[in-house]
């Protein structure tokens, strides 16, 4: 195991940030992520969990915010519904240099918080 990372996002605080700055959606999330969640009554908890996944990935590599672009790490939904971490660009370069060959991702949310847990193996 190379590292683990966990991040928790307060959903209502995240919602207020998205309302204040609508362009954040496109800056933070890929078109695949946005379209995956578009049909939900409330996509914000899912977006918050995906944002947490980016932070947790940075932490699993021992890095801080800004180590790579937000679109370098994103979450896609597998056919069975499980989330899968996609790592590209600068994030992939850093992960490869650290020896990461496999990722594990768990996402969850309740009324008030979203959480992501990432293991870099």
C-alpha cells in the first residue's frame, strides 16, 4: 500500500459555494460526472462526494490541494453502479512516480456530509 486518504465535505456549505459561483461546476467536475448526476433530484451530495474523492486522492499520495488539476482525477460509475477513480495527467504522473498501480475508492453521503476514502496501492 502506498497511502490512504479520506476527506469529508459539508454538503450545505458545498451547495452554497456552487450557488455563489455557478462556474465552479465546470471547473471542478468533468462533463461525464455532471451528466451522470444530472438526472438526480439533488445532485449536490454526489458532487460533494466526488470533490472529496479528489482531496482524498491527493492525501493518499501525501500531497496537498493544488498538486494537480481537478479534472486530473474524477469518478466514473461502473456498469454495476460502483464508483471508479480515473487518474490522468499530472495526477497520473505523480501516482506513477510514487509507485501506484491500483486505486480503491469508496464514496458515501448522508444529509449533512459526503465522504470519500481512497487507497493507493
